[in-house]
C-alpha cells in the first residue's frame, strides 16, 4: 500500500511539473480545520476489526516557500481506534455487539504542500501522534459502557509515528476542502507487554473542511 501511494504521488507531481501553479498567497496564513475520521488498525493480526468513525479538529498554518511549494504544519485532535467485531454462534459478524476501542491523539503533521494548479494541491510528510486518551466502549451508541484505561494498564505506546498523504482545494474565500490518508509506520503496542510481537499500526482516512484567515 505504501509503495502504491508513493508511486501515485510521484506520478502526479511529474505530470504537473510543466503546469504553471501557484499558491493563492505569498504571506503566512493561519487557519482552522475539522472533519470526520475513519480509523482502524492495519496488520495481519487485525482482520476481525472494523473502522471507528470519529472526528478531528484543530489548527493549520501555511508558510509559502515559493510559488509552487509551501510548508504546512498542523496541530489537531484526532479520534482514532477501531471496532472489535463480535461473532455470533454461527461464526458470523454481529455488528450490533461491537466493542469500540478508542485511541485519541494530538497529531502534529509537518507537510510539504505542492500546488498543481491554483487552489489545488497535494501534500505529504511525517506526522507525530501523542496519545491523550484510551478507553473501551462496550456500547458506542449510547453514553454508557465506557471503561478508561490508565497508563499503567495500557499496552499502547504514548507516541506514534505516521506518514501522511493528502490533497486539498482552497477557494479564493479561504475555505478549503481536504482528504488525507495517514499510515502508521510502527506498531502502536509497547515492547515489554503481551502484545510486543503483535503488528498493529494506525490506519486513518480523514475528510474535512477548513478556513484560512
């Protein structure tokens, strides 16, 4: 998956190298963003999980480097995790009895943004996640069923490294639409626990909108 995304991104950049592109501003910009997350864990040991639907919200900045390139750091809350799919007596998934494993992060991506045409851009770069909450939710459709996991009992690392790829379109008004895929680079599980040999990486799709001031 990673190789396909890198190749696809490279082909896009190569195809548009002869196209005149520019950012809509040569000045530093600060904005807000928010949207929906679809997250799960990737890896051979996590075939019986479904995605958790949550949200993200935070701040974004853009520092133009040239007419085509910008540096885009961000900081935002990101609701992540996954749904544990329960099976019935016939070994069939019963989606009504899902248990939601909630992993919430403060994410800090450091992205290089490349404008293909005015307003339309692609972006890629590393992202660093800081876990701020971990809990089980036995009843995701109501207010009950939450069980917080403290740091001493947790099998999940406090820090996570990712690679982010995305695209966005910014209108002249400052409103922008975005879509992004974030791929975990390392297992989220601590090395000195029962899960030290378990390969589970964060896998997140994000869709949203924002506004640059």
